[in-house]
C-alpha cells in the first residue's frame, strides 16, 4: 500500500469516515470508495459500489466479481462502533457491558455525580458534562448509536437535539408512548420536522416483552444491531 493511500486512510480514521479500498486482483491497482463515489485507476461499476456498501454494513472485507468479470478485493476501513448513553441509570448498567461485548466503545453521559460513578460502571468511559456539550465533544458519526434513558427532558432533550443534527445511525429514547408523544411535541416546538423526529426510536428497543432493566437493555441492543446490519426496506 503506497504512502499516499496510507495517509488518506489515517485522515479518514481520524475524521471517523468509513471508506473501502478496492484492489484489482489482476493488476494490483487500487481505487478509493467513499460515500457512494469512487476515485482511482480501478473502474468501479454499480455492482462494486453496491458490494462495497454491503461490506461496510457487515464490517467484512470480501472479494467480488464485477459486472464485466473483473475480480476485486474490497478492503473495509470502518471507524469503531460507538454507543453514547445519556443517563447512568439501571438500564445503562446492563446496556454498557452488552454493547461492549458486541464491539461498541461505550460512553455514559450524566452530569449527576451520584449516578455516574466507577463503582456502578466499572471500566466504562464516563463524562459528567451536560449531554449537548458531551455530544459536541464526542462528535457522533455514522457509526454511532445514541440512547437517552433519564426520563428527564432537561437531560434527554438537549441530547436529542444534538443527535438529530448528527449522522448517527441510531437514536433511541426511553419512555412510554405517552411520554414519546410529549417528546415529539417539544421537538416540533424546537423546530424539528416530522422526518427528523421519525429517526427517534420511541418507545425504545425491540418488542420482546422486556420488563427488567437487563431485558430492556437486551431489547435496545437488539434494535441497535438490526438498524446497523439490516438495509432499510425499499418502498414498493
């Protein structure tokens, strides 16, 4: 791999940008795929672009055959997966280790010192900044999931405002349907439109009949995984 390509990969990683390097296995030439477009000497057709997108979604490099019979190796360079949890509550105590096992770097955000303690969250990154300030510093990207768990609009709403302005792939917020309806009205009053608000999963998590904090955490992690791994359904 040449020095220019290495420098570009380093810059992409620093900026949390997912990219794919496509290598023509016959010639050894390489092209750069990012954001649905490609650059470089290797011709990238629609088949290769679709395969690159699938490889990024699956976090799995692969060899493919293009529409004209060429063999390409698609090397995926994805930023790390991250989960940003607003609210150091009981559900978060179960969610953090589950997400960690699933490969996420977890950060718990809660300005309430009595909640966000190392005793309650051993080995978990924490910040006591206000949620919107924390998210501004953490810079959520397309490989980031954000959940709000406090039930307190003073904490959850600023986090949701920041999340909705980001490229994060998942936003979930704890609460009943009635709580979510009130949340939606506040977000409308804050200037967010219906399409933006629809990004929020509320009530949060897959409907598995969860009742305990650990079961709710499992339902949340299941929904995050489904959102990450399953391509969105196309309209008929």
